[in-house]
């Protein structure tokens, strides 16, 4: 059964009266429209960052491990040259590649910050991502891993909330991986 709060959170009212059971084939969104848009903007942003980063790599392919990247330092990696179709811009232009890269890096960083602030204000982070003590029990974690390995996923109303593996992954991405990408430039 889907309650009103769950229907509100998932962004689309489930068919039938309040408390109606979820039927097979019913379309229910786990994320609201702003969150889905944020994900698509991030996808475009990461692709542009990758492609402009490849052009920057073409301009200066040697990554130095020395203090200042001086000419006497030995490069620790010599990547191949990337073809024009894989880079932004498609012709050699370091200045334009850096402009694209920095613009989309700022878009990525501010988008993450806005997502975190909005998630904190509307209590999405506390409501949907807080790990409960019973979820962290080794037996529960192991059962979730086995269910995922067997492709046994929740159905009905249980499919509308995050399971423990999704929560831990979401927390790791939001608070470790994405900030790490921004800080390191990787």
C-alpha cells in the first residue's frame, strides 16, 4: 500500500484511492522532477568535463609528480593523444578547453551544493538516507547483498524507498565521491 506521504515524496500520485495497493505496471517516480533534472544536468556536466579534460590532456599530456612540474621531473604517465571527436573543442585549443572545463566544473560544484542544501532543508537526507540500527546488522546487510546478487528486488510500496545498499551508496556518492572529484579535479 502507498500512503499519502510516500505518494507525495515520489512525485506522482499512484492510481486509485489513497492507500491503494501498487499494481504491477503502475508508474511511480522515486524522485521528484527537480531531482531527475539535477541527475540529467550532472550527466551532461560530467561528459563535458571528461571531453574538455581530454583536450587539456592533449595540450599537456605529461603528468608530473614533482613539486612544481618542472621539466627535470619525470612524468609518471604518458597518455595517448585523443581524437578530435572525443574532445571539446574538437580542434586543438587549450584556452577554450579550459574555459569549458572550468565553467562546467563550477556548474557541477554549485549543483552539488544546491542539491545538498535543498536535501537538508526539505529533510530528504534525514528522512530517506538515515541508516537504522537494524539495517546495519551484519545479518541484514548480508541478506541484502544476497538478494541483490540473486536479482530479487523489492516490489510494491517497498520499491519506493531506499534499501540499505542504496542508502550507503547514495551517502558515499554525495558526501565522498562527488566532493572528492571536485577537490581533486579527477
